[in-house]
C-alpha cells in the first residue's frame, strides 16, 4: 500500500497567489492538491523522505506549513472524492468521476478516476487543452499526448476519431491511472507508455499535445518538432503567459510557427504548426 504526505499550507504560505504556490510545489514533487476554505492541502508520495526532511525542503523554499502527516492510499481517495466535482468544458464536453451521473446531454462524456495524476480538467491548463482539442480536426490523425497524466486529453482525441494515439508519462502512478481511465472510457486502442521524450523514438505524428511545464517543454520542443509531420500541430501548455515569448522563440528556432493562444488566470495554452 502506498503512503503519501499530506501537507497543510496557508494559502499565502509562499508569499504568492495560489497558482504560483501550486506550481512551486509541483516542482518539489507534489502532484495532488485540494483547496479548502483558508488553506491548501498538497499531496506527494512518501518514498524515502521523512516528514522532517520534507519540512526542511519547504523551509528552504520559503514555504511555511501548518501541518504535515502521512496518509494511506485509500484515505487520499476518500478525501478526493468528497471534494471532487465534474467539470463542464463546454456544452459539448463534461469530465466526471465514475461516481457522478452520466453526462447525457453532452456529445463527449469522459470518465476520469480521481486519483493523484495530473489532468482531471480542474486545472486551467487541462481545461484549455481540452477546449482546443474540441475545435481541432482529429479524425484519422496520429496523436501523441506527452505528460499524459490521467490520459484525459488522449481520451478526448479518441472520442473525436483520432487514429493512432500514444500517451506517454514518466510517472508510474500516472501510467497506471491512465490505463484504468482508458478502460473506463472504452478507449482501448490508446497506447500508454511509461517514459519521456526519448520514448518517442522515430515515430511521427500529426498532432502532439504536451501539457507539462516550462522547463521540460523548452528542453523537449526540438524532439517534438522532429516527431511532427509537416503541417502538423503542436499544442503546448503548463506555463504562464509571461513565458510564452521564450516558448515561442524556441519553437520558431525549430521551424514551428505560432498560430494562437488561450489564457486563463495567467496560465496559457499555445498552438504551433510545423512549416
């Protein structure tokens, strides 16, 4: 049975707004968050770290905590379910948990098991990526979902008629969660792989989706470009609007042209095409 740290933080614990604090915590290995009335709960797998060592890491980053405790896997799931709500992306798409009623009035009804993987559609970046995919022609296209998390983006591509779909994540927990979600959505043709950009190998795709973070995107954009067919589409998110310039410059240096962007609460999703 896995054990997790549950860290309780005041919403101003890092001296910045909630989204920046969550981004900083993500860089420290936290991958699950619950916002309550006056505080934030952050979760990460315990691995070899102790509570004291975690306190030291947070203190070194200027993040003061209220409390830290260990919880078992099933306790995490119970906490998540009690706070988890379905997400309506548009009149056409709802993302929900298995314990929610089916979205009968939506063209696309996606079921995501609420665990610690990133990509439940509650975060702005996932919601923006889903909205972009909704308006993109996917039928028969070869699609790569990098940093796939729950697999929600790959699942929408499947429901929109994409051809070959590969979902890659370097986290074992996300890998297993994506496999479960693919079964829940009867999307068994999606190929889920454990790895990073090096796992792409020599394969080529018409559409590449990458919702990760600024530094990984900057490192891997050349590999995404290599794996993208001519006139193919690259969709990137996981960064703030002030980072768009450096992202665009990197894409331009690799032969990609900027097409458009979406922005919500400073989080940005951008679309590029290969010349």
